[in-house]
C-alpha cells in the first residue's frame, strides 16, 4: 500500500542521449524517489546516429512511474524537463514521430552546415545566433530532412527537439523553450525570436517550428490518461524546461555569475552563466557557444573535453588486469584502488587526452592522444595520476580562456563520477586555484527541472529562492597553495603539449 506524501511535490525528467531519469522532490530539495531507464543509440556508421523517439518516450513513462512509486506520492504539483540538445524529430499533429530522431551527434548534415556558412558567413551567424555553423546544429538537420526526405518534411506538423516532443507527449501544445531554441542556429539572440531572415533564405516554413517560450513557464496540464497510467491524482502543471546543461547548472545553483559547473562523466563539460551575451571574436575562435540560460535574463556557455572519465576506464581496461582482480575481492572498485596507489604530488608524466580529437578551445578533430615523459622508472600509478592531472590541466586551459574573455569564475561546483574521488577533487582545486564544491544532490539536471517546475507553480518566488532552498553544498575542497605552485610549473609545460605535437599527430 502506498504511503501518502503531503509536502508539495515536484518532478524533474531528464532525457539524455543514452538514458532517462525521473526524480520526485519536495519543495525543500529532498529527493523522494527516482527512476532510470536506458535506451539505444542506433549508429549506422561513424556519421549517422539515430534513435527511436517513441521508445524513448515509453521508457520515460516507465522511469516516471518508478520514481512516483518509490516516492509514495499520489500528487505531483508540477513537472519540468531537461533534455539532450540538437536532436530533430519530425512529428504529426498528435506528436507522434514520423521517423527516427536524428541525434545531435549525427553529422550527416555537413553539406548543409557548409552551405549555411557560405550563405551567411560563420562569424555573422555566431554574431546573430551565438552558434557557429556545425552539422550538430538542429537547423542543418532540418535542411537535410527537407532535401533528402521531402515527403516526411511535407507531412510533418512540426520538426521538434526532444524539448517540444516530450512536452507534447505529456499533454502540452507544441512549444520549445528559449534554451533549446537558441541552440538551433535559427534563433536571434537580439530579438529573442526565430530569425525571419534565416528562415526566408533557407526556405524553412515557420509553421514547422514550435512556439518559443521562456524556460520555467506553465504551458499546459498533464493529460488525464497519462495521470491515470502514472498513478497520479489532481492537476499536474507542465512547465517548459531547458537544455540539459542549463538545467544541470540550475540544479547546481548557477543563478548568478562567477560560478561554474564541472560535469565530469564520460566527457567533461564546464558550464557557466552571465548577464550579457558574449559573442566576440575570442568566443567564436574558441568554439564557445552563447545561448539563453534557463534563468531568464542570463546567457550560457560551456567548454567540452570529449575524453573525461572514459580515459580512466580505457587505462584500467587495457593495463590494469591485476588491479581489477584485486578490486573484485574487495569492493569491486578498481578506480578507487588505482588512485589510492597514485602519488600525491604532480605526476612526472603527462597525457594529451585527445583520444577522439580535441574539444574546446581548439576543436581539432585530427589531434590525437599522447603519453609523454615516460622513463624506466615510470609506474602505472604515475600514469594513473597523469590521467587526473592532465584532464584537469585541460580543464584549466578552458577556464583561463573564459576568464580572458571576461567571464570570471571563482568557484567550481562538481557533479558526476569524479566527485566520488576526494583526491581528484583536491587536484582540481590545486590546479585551478579555485574552491571545488560537491553537492548533496548530484542529479543536478533533474533537480534543475524540478526547480523550474516549482518556480512556475508558486512553490518558490524565484529561481534564486529555489536555489536557496534546494541546492546544498556537501563538501568544499580549498586549494593548497604549496601544491598549487608545483602544479603551476607543470601546467606551463602542459600548455605547450598540444601545439608541439599537433604537426606530428597530423601525420599519424
């Protein structure tokens, strides 16, 4: 028998690339229940990456049902969503997918991206939209559908992202929030509307796009059939959400300047928000986007390192069979065992983590990884330490670039797998010279969605109040000045690593 929960309940639903998570929270940020489901990316080759959007929706319902059942709640006052960026789904008037999703990681629209650059100029497009021409961008995928699947384009009621797709499935009309709209390269940052100039020159029908609304506004109510399926009573307000990076930033408390979120999973993303758009040459040349934040009146950017925690996994799986066997007899955590044997001081070895090309600020797809500084006395534990050190040097390069562009960052808030390692958190503090904080709720994207829902339905007077009530610091790691000086010497060497190896790597 389900227990009753009488607090004001809010739900955040996070739709990622390979899985979805739903969480029920109180209006104090207490997690009551969660549900998770994985799903497939259909990779036809190295360029074409698709997904069954209808299956994603069905699994999202299962995740919501699990979260509700675990929470014991019979009522959820409001729900909002956090979604993966840049995917495009043609849908009919009922919101049903007419074909598979073309994912953000799908680069089939390279030709369309080049055409956009030729038509408008790459720098001019960035000035207008905050986005560089790239096949990742949604507008290039819309053009590809129009030119290669004309029947689908004509039949489609809308061409949507996961933001409008999921809201339609929940019972809302076709609306897209500003964070997602401003990632498409069709949204004018100045007018805060779809760009009439771009639509006209690209011959895209405005009626094929959803209505743009700010994040955190009520856009409808959950359908009665879905409420019954999920076991909910009463009215469930549907609230516009945001791109997963902006929602995670909200869930980490980024509602003012000078704070950044370090999201360290398979890849590593550093996100930050600011009050005025940064669309100058330096941002353009560093491949930093500029788009709307989920908090009204703020703008957002992020840095990207394609190789984050996956580098540790690569090293473990290929070179640490003995440690994996030893860990299996203990707690099963080979990562913990490896780092416990790594030296405390900066490693004498350095790793260029460009195992899948480089991320920002170079975005050099032809760059390759390297391990340098090896001697006969080097141990595998020196390389383990080099993984942690070098990924953090890469992080600092991006922080330094942002700060030279006028985006000052004083504090890092960290989420993801790396937060389980106090040693790595201290390394981040020592190398960057900034306080590094971990959070009580590490599922920041779900919490950010719930905070948007709460602010819209009146649980909070503002997102600032939502942060005060829901975002709680777990641990703070302060920089060690003495060790920081040692890392500074190594960092100065690391900054020359990519430029020195670039020409050689192009020949491999």
